[in-house]
C-alpha cells in the first residue's frame, strides 16, 4: 500500500513537471493560432475607416502647411497642446442649414504627438443660405483649459469654448499674443482659400464607437494619457497623422 501511494505521488509530480514545461510552448502555439486567424469583417471595416480618416487629416494638414506665407504660423503651432483636423465637413441647407463631418485630434507629448482620437463635428445654422459646400477645418487647442471640453461628452464652439479666428502667415506672428487668450484658434479651407475663421455653433464630440474599435479605449483615455500608449504599438494605419504633425512641430 505504501509503495502504491509512493508510485502515485511520483506519477503526479512527473505529470505536473511535464505540464509546466509544456505550458510556454502551448501558449506560443495559441498566440500563433490567434495571429493566423482571420480578422472579422466588421473589424477590417473599422480599421480601414480609421486609416482613411487619419490619412485624409494628414493630407489636409500637409497641404495647408505647404503653402508659403499663407499657412498656420509656426509660433502658434509650437504652442498648441492639441491639433484637430476635420477634412471635408459638409455644409448644406435651404434657409435652415446644417454642418457635419468627422476628423482626428492628437495631443502633444514629449517629443511628439499622441495616437489620434476620432471625433465628429456637427451643428446647425439659420439664415439666408442655399446650396452645399465642403470645408476643411483645423483647430489649435492652445492650453489645458481648451482641452477640457474634449474630455467631456461634447464641446460647443462659441458656447462653453472660447474660439477665435486664427492668424495666417508669417506676418501674423505679431498678433499672436492677442489671440492666445481664446484657448482655441480655428481655421478653414474652402475652394482652395485658407483663412482664420471664427466658428460658432459647431459641436465636437468623440466618435467612441471607432475609438473603442481601434484602441479599446475612449477619446478621454487616449488624450489624457492615463494609460500610456506607445505609438509604435498602435494600428499602423493611424500613425500617419501624428507623424505628419511631428514633421512641423516638436518640443
């Protein structure tokens, strides 16, 4: 009986050791199987959508900054705590009009910019208007107070957020101190013309369906940095926007 118990004990120890030795290999095999599993179609659609939005925002910003003497003053860009780009926002209406579009926002980090958080822009206006147009919008968030609204459910331009038309070109540097108090500086490009524009009534709110699909985080978490996120570890398709910002401003 004693020998039988000893044999059972020895067999149990042998099986336990074998299991421990096999676990790392099995875990690696599971990782390989997961890596080769096809990505669900809905996830592929979200990834493509995020990559397209980031690429469009990067393209618009690069085109605007590439116009000599008519771009955003570098002194202002270097002071900005966050940059938002909303390409191709549609404005349409007949007497009662509306505005709608989507874009990305990156916050400045030490030596670069954060992964882009996805946002939507909407709003309404009433007045003598007819027809439709598409406009690119760029917003500079100049301080922490200006960023506060982005961390809430929505931010209304000209309401709780103080917005001023951003100065354009090198000659505008002299007016920099006059505009910083606004917190947010806004720009627009429509039909090729780029200028500072005071935006009122537009509402910016997070597109957390897309943020959570790409990062498994909401916009608040992406922009506050409460969870450190290495840009190299994010989906490569969205990296183009912060990389483009870094080419024009780093600190």
